[in-house]
C-alpha cells in the first residue's frame, strides 16, 4: 500500500481541516513527522488505520470511540484517505461522523464508503472491506505497514504458541494444518470400510458352484417345457375348431332374435317417414312468408314509436333556438361598444405602470444620495491603509540588512552538528579500542598458565598425544599377553587325569606346564593404561580451552582492528570537515558565537515575518476596500441608468394613451386606479365571452333544427312503405294456403310447432332399413353354412377342460424356466458385484494403513509448528542482516529449540541469553530489524512492487551513533524500493531527513500541519 493523500477534520486535536499530500513525501523515499509531545503526530497513523479498518489501538468499541475521537470543539469528524494497493489501483476510504445537536455526548455511528478511481472519477464500491483491497488483516497491517506506538516489540516478545498462531495467520500456514483433513479422510475411509464389509456379508452364499448347479437345473426344465409345448399345440387346434362352431350357432340364434324385434318396429318407422315428409314440405313453403310477416309488423311498431319521440325533440329544439336569438339581440348593443371600452382599459394599464415607474424613481434618488456618501467613506479608509502599508514596508527594509542568510545558517549549523557528531564518534571509537585491548590482555593472561606458543601449540600437543598413543598401544599388547598367560595357568590348575582337557580334549595329562603368578604385573599395567587415557583427555581439554581463548582473542583483535579503521576514517572525515569551513563571519572553534548570531538572526527574521504578515493583512484589507469601492461606484451608475430608463418609460407610456390623460391620474392613489381598472377589465371580459358563447350556441343549434325536421319527414315516409309491404305479404300467404289445401294459417302453425329435425329423422329411418336388410341376409348365409353341421355342448366342454389344463401346464413350465434363468442372471450379477467389492475392500484397507501413518504425522499441529519454525528462521536470517550492521557484529538473533527468540552475544564467548536482557536501544534495533524482515515477507506475499513502512517510536532510546546507524539502515531501504516514514521528536533525525511534516498545536486552532 502506498499513501497518496490524507484529509483530517474534527479528529482528536485536529480541529480545522488539514490535508497531507503524501506524494511529495513518498518521492523522497524517507520522510518524517515531527512535533512536540501531544501535538498529534500519532493521530495521523491512527486516522489511516481507522479510515481503512474502523479500528484503533487507543480505543475500542466499548470506549465510546466516536465521541472520544471527535474534537471537543467540533460537531463533525471527517477522515478521507487516498492510496494505491498492491495491484497499482487507486482507492479512497472515507469515514464521517457527526455530533447530535441536542445531546453533546451522542455521536452517531461513522458512515463509511470506499471508492475506486475509474474513468477519471471516484466510483463507490459495494463493500467497505480494506482487507479485500490491501490483502492484509488489521492485525497484519499494524505489524507490517503501520506499527502503532507501544506495539513495536510485540512480535519479539510474543510466546511461542502466540507467535506460531500469528505466523499461521500472516503467512496462511493454515493450509499446512492437515490434521482435520486426515481425520476426515480417516473417518470417511472407515465408513467406506464398514459399508463394504457389511455389503459383503450379503454375498456369503454367492459362488461359482451355486451358479453351475442352477445352469444344470435350467437345461432339464427347458427340455420339459419343449415336450409340454408340443402337446399343447395339438389340443389347442382341436379346441379352436369346436369354439368357432359354437360361435356360429350362437350368432345365428342372436340374429334371428334381433330380426324379430326389428320386424315389430317397421310399422312405426313407416308412419314417421310420412309425417316427416309433410313437415318438410310445409316448412319450406310457409316459414319464409310467416317470418317476413312477423318482421314487418315488428318494424312498423318500432317506427311509429320513434316518430313520436323525434317529433317531441323537434319541438324542444325549436323553442331553445328562439330563446338564444332573443338573448343575442339584447347583448348586441353592449358588444358593439366593447372596442372603445378596451381602449380605456389599456390606457388604465399604462397609467398604472407610469405610477409604478414614478415610485421607483423616488427610491433610486434616495439610494443614489446614500451611495455617494459611502463612496467618500471608503476612499478615506483606503488612504489610511496605504499610509500604514508604507510605514510597515520601511520598517521591513530597515531590518533586512541585519539578517543573516537562512541557507548560510543552516549550512553552518549542520557543519557544527556534524563536527560534534564526529568528535563524539571518535571518542566512542577510542573507548571501544581501549575496551577491546583490555579484553585481549585479559585473554593473554589466561594463556600464561598453559605455557604454550600460540603458533605451534597444536603441533606440540599432537606430538605428546602421539607418544602417549604409542605407549598405550605397547601396554595394551603386554596386557593381552598377561591375560592369556593368566587364563592358561587357570586351565592348568584345573586339569585332572581322566577328565578331558577343555583345549585339546585329551584324558591324560603327563606334563602339565607351570606358570608364574602375573596378577600383580597385570594390575600395574592396567593402572598405567588408565593414567595414559587420563593424560590424553587432559591434553584434549587443554587444546580445546586454548582454541576457545584464541578464537575469542581473534574476535576481539578483528573487532579492535575494525574499530581502529573506523577511528582512522573518523579522523580523516574530521580533517576534511574542518577544511570545509568556508564562512569568514564565523569561527570554527567558537560555536557559542555562532549560536548567538543565529538566535539574533532568527529574531530579526521573526520580526520581518511578523511585519510581512501585517503588510499582507493590510494589503488584503486594502484589496477588500477597493472591491467595495468598485461595487459602490458600479451601483451608483446602475441607479442613474435605472432612473433615466424609468423616466423614458413614463414618456413612452404617456404617448401611447388614446382616451385618458396622464395629468388627470398622476396625483391619484394607485389603489383607486387599480380598482377601477379591475372592474372595467372584468366587465369587458364578461361581455366578450357572453356574446361569443351565444353566437356559438346559435351556430350549433340552427343545423340541429333542420336535421330534426328531416328525421321526422323520413320516418313518415318509411311507415307508409311498411304498410304497403304488409298488404302484399297477406296476399301471398292467402294464395299459398289455397294452393296447399289449408283452411287458415293456424293449421300450418300446428304442423310447424312439431319442430322435427328432418335430416336426423331421415338418417334414423335409413339406418333402420339397412340394419333390417343386413340381419335378413346374415341369417340366410349362416343357415346355408351350418346346414350339414351340429353342435354338442358336452363334447365342447370336455375339449375346453383339456385346453385349460394343457395351457396351465405350459405356463408352469415356462415360469419355471424364466425363474431359473432370472436366478442365474441374478447370481452372476451378484458374483460380479462381490468380486468388485473385494477389490474395493483391498484398496480401502490399504488406504487405512496409509492414513494411520499420516495421522501420526499431523497430530497436534506438529507439521504447522515445523513450517512455522522454518519461516521464523528465515525471518531471523533476514533480520540479522540489519541487526549485525546496527550492533557492529556484536549481537545476533536466533531461535532456540522451543522456537523462542534468543540473543547471541559475541562479546561473551558467543553465549546465548534472553531477549528480555536487551537494553531499550538494543530492543529497538532488533525489533526494527524483525519488523522490516516481517514486512518484506508479508508484502512479498501480497505481490506489491513498492512497499511502504511507518514507524511511530524508538528513536529516543538511541545514542547519537546508534541513531546514525539506524538512519543509514533506513536510507538503504530506498535502494530496496521501500518507502519509510518515521514519527519522532529527536532533533538529530529532523536535521538528516530531507522532507518532513512538522506538527504544531495551537491553543485556538488545534493541530496544524506544515511541510518542511
């Protein structure tokens, strides 16, 4: 993450809105934030953390965080932070919260919004998760990017378990915690094993012998089925013949019965046919005539009613038309005088505007008089301010020659500071050289008791050891001889005639050898061998101790040499530095005189700055007065123009009057004229609207009268035509009745009332006749077919029983074959399943063995601790690169077997000790080294090309030389593409850092930020 810009308002001691442009700071690679205690330095880092994560180190959610963070003189707080993430994308985090106007202690929950810069504008995001954007949790952010005050040594002092958990989180070591995964796999595998074993229990009786036996049984059943099938076919043919014969005799009997029934219905069908034909004839002739008669009678009735209604409407329309004509005649004289009345109305409107212009002119004259007085006042004020500016400028010019150039003061001050640092460094180096010499002399004293030559002691001790080794070898050989002799003497003493010899097996022993007693000599040789071993061990210990002393002496000699080289370099730097003193106004050996002159110059500069600010203030006031003067003059010009414009408008309006005169009205009250104007305008409007409405009504109703007259006339004509058509219809009906031998219309209606469906009845009759003839012909055909045959019911019953028995036997045989075949298929499938299950069982059992081994490996997160220790050792290696440089190779950081940090002290024989024994300055050095190493690792994982790191403490614990070393370390980070910001009140650092922010706290305005 790289910061771009931070805006603060109403937060802690920041009352006014303050903006920090980080781009100019980060370009330098190393920048600082300086200020006195309590000025608000740490609040900048806290604002960044709170803007991103909504978390701070000082306050938690139970501490009424919003209230306590808000400035007590402010009613709202704002934090706006712009930054670039590891993907080189630009984002903005904004948090804003306000105070309840009715309750001072009630501060609303902060509103948070995240934005991304796209297409030259800030686009709001749907989430407010900084972790998704930056790639770090809050805990990792405060350990690797912004380290808050009081948290610098947290990582160093964590316990082994806590540190392991932290490493798991930072480096995602959870992926190596495979205990649960293995346990889940083991559980799943055990479940599969139980299932397979359970499934195999159902296959215990499934085997190849059982399948073979079923196949043999199937062959026998198939042979039996074929024999039964042949018998069934013979019986089936005989039974089918008898069944067909029975069907024919039963069909003949049924058809005869059906024919008798149809013969009984034939008379009714004939009568229905005659009745239907009569209905069809009458319907076709009389239905159109009667329908036409009814239609004409209905229409003439409707037309008579319509004629009566339309005649009534005609009378009403004519009466309304006469009423409108009378009203129009009455309003006509008033409408003819309307034009003259409107001219009078327009004149009154012009007179009202002229009265309004007269009032405006009076007002403008008063304002012009007051404006002229104000212009005179402003011009007098301007002259006083200009005089004050001249006086202040003269004082400033008088002070400038007395002031020393700022760059000169800075350069001379830096020279004295550097000279002081070099002197202090030389003194320290001399002390270190003397200290190293004392340690070397102490080690030389430790070598005196050994009385050895440091150059040849190893060869001397080697010769002595070789002599002892030769002596020990001779003594060992002699001891072996004596032991053999002692054993033989024991065997000789145990020999007796008749007992076998343990060496040769002989039973007789004529010449037994006698041996001298060697026990005393053997004991003496063993003592000599022990003394030789003791002497060898003594030599080895002496060599080891001498080597340790010489190694330590070598370290101190190298250190003394390095310190002497550093002292020589410092002396050279001092001589060069003295030669660089080129300022004749100052004495290189009199720093006090320089400080006095610098203070005097600073005081003069302060006076000049105050005078300059006063001049600037007076100039701003003068500029404002000039703006006021221009404004007043411009207003006077506008008043004059408006007055002339109003008078011209009055003259123009007077010229446009046609009936009325301006002199008759200019002294009257405006309200009186307005009332007269409104009444006249209303009267004119009503007259015009009423006349236009009456004319419109007359135009609309005149055609309606003519239209209604036409409608009544047309209705009379249509009724006459209908009466003629009804007469013609009666003649046609009478003629048709006579022609078809009907007495009257009633006889026809009696026939038509039957409503016979002619087509349906005809179809029914046709079907009956077809069915009648079909039955008749079918009976004749069957009688001919069965003429030479007879049917025996008992014979048919016997054949039917034989068929059913044979059919049942065939079905049983077939079912047996199918059942056995199915059983064979089932057994073969089950046997195949059993084989597959056995293969799966072997795999799962093998997997169980492998998982048991893995479970032993991953139990208790041991693998995670192992990986964590690797990461920690890598961190130690990276941290030691800087830690060695800071401590001049005197101290080193390492991990012990419990994964706890320890310090290796090379000034004390390279022994290890607890990190808690470090001084405050040393603890800062090792913490800084670890923090930088941790930040590098984490931000490498976050794939960021350029890294940012902020430190908020620690420099106050360092001496001048250590500060220089730390500063060099921080400067070297620029080469590693790192940006570092530091917060401190150490003045030495402020002088060394090229660009910085200076925080001051004003009693009235709060904390103020200045770029230095």
